[in-house]
């Protein structure tokens, strides 16, 4: 578990803590009837679910292996407990909301873990039905190329969880949490499904056309981090802290999962720097304060 998760452990229910610290059904079922693999190590979360049926067609055993945060472990543990004794048809009726409710709730930024569990179950059932001849394949058009999320997956989480903002969609399935290039398309999907129910998200003004004072620059940089950058990083266990601004150089430190991520350099250039240039000044460039990232700090996000 990361230092960020330890600091925010109070956000987790006792049930989440229990299933994280004492996960049930870890491993792989021997000679499984169904195998489902979803996620990617490169994206920070991966889950493998296996199950075995009894002679009546009910799930006799289910196990999981996951690479992810405390919520990923807890939701996977709970899911395997929930589906034991169910028929495949009954198991397929389990939603990500059912998984989160069973745990007494999850932080919004961790709801994507419950969605991943539901998707792993669907992949395993599909694998069983096709006789193990092929793996679960992405259906329809990929909207978020950073995390491989399709339009169908986005539509489903919007419908099932009554989501009305891009930030909420990112929390539930990670779509839009990488480079941000798909956010306009996600908004269109939300608009198509929710219509008038959409909440107006705070929108920053376009980049300042005149010369900024130091105070204006500091305020705009912090506002951009708070409204445009931090929500995307928090969606998969990370965070960012503004360390200093010197001329056009903005120094930041990554926290949580972002501090350990192999894609941190990509995130710094293609997300952080891109957003600051879009909303503050095209002359800005970003550097990471690695010394601060390795020191104890107080979270101010």
C-alpha cells in the first residue's frame, strides 16, 4: 500500500480494510471453467478472475489475482465471495454498485476498482461460454486510448451510476484520466445519455492574452492544478503538489501512485505541462522536484 493510501485510510470502511488486510480467495482455481483478465500493469491496475462450476451449474469456487491498490484487492475479494453459490446468470446481475455497497462504500476516486471487478467477471463468463477459445475482446470503439476504455463501457457506468460529469466518469472507469484528449467525446456520451441532468462543471477561462503578474501566474497555475490536473491523477491513486514557480519554470512533485509510476515523465509533459500551457501561458515548462518527492510531506490537496 502506498504512503498516500496510508494517509487516507480513514476514508475506507472497516469492511474495505478487512478485505484488503485479509483478502479471501487469493490465487487461481485449478482447472477453471472460466478465466477473465482485465486491466493492464502499465495502467496501474490488473485483475485475473477464475471460477469453477459444480454439477448443477452454480459457481463452486472463485479466486483472483490482482495488481493494484487497497480498493482493487478489497473489491476483488468481495466479488469472489458474492458470486459463490450463484448461477452464471445470477452472477452476471451483480453490478459494480453492488460490490461497493457490500463494502459499505468506496471513495469516489476508487470506484473504478469495483467496475474492474465486474468486467473481470463478465470476461470470465464469456471465456466459459466460448469454451476458452478466445479471450475477452474490447467491443465497439475505443474512446480513451490511454486506458483502453470503449464507448460501451463509458455508457454503462454513466447509466448504472447516474454519472453527469467527466470527472465522475474518470473516477469510475479511468477514461479521461490520462492525456485528457478524450474528454470532449466523454462529454458527448454523457450528454446523449443524461441530457438536461448534466451538471455544469467549472470551466477555466482560455489562456490569459496579456502579460501576467507573478501573483496572477501563481493563482492561475494553482487553479489549473486544482481543477484540471489533480482530479485526473486522483482517479488512479496519485496526486500532485506545486513546489515553486520561478519565471516560466513550474516545479511540482508527484505523490501517491504517481510518485512510483513509470509513466511519470509522460504525465508531467503530456498532462501537467500541456494543461498549464493551455490555461495559463504557452511559455511555461514543468520540472519534477524529485528531492521533495522522496521526503515526508503534509498533503495539502
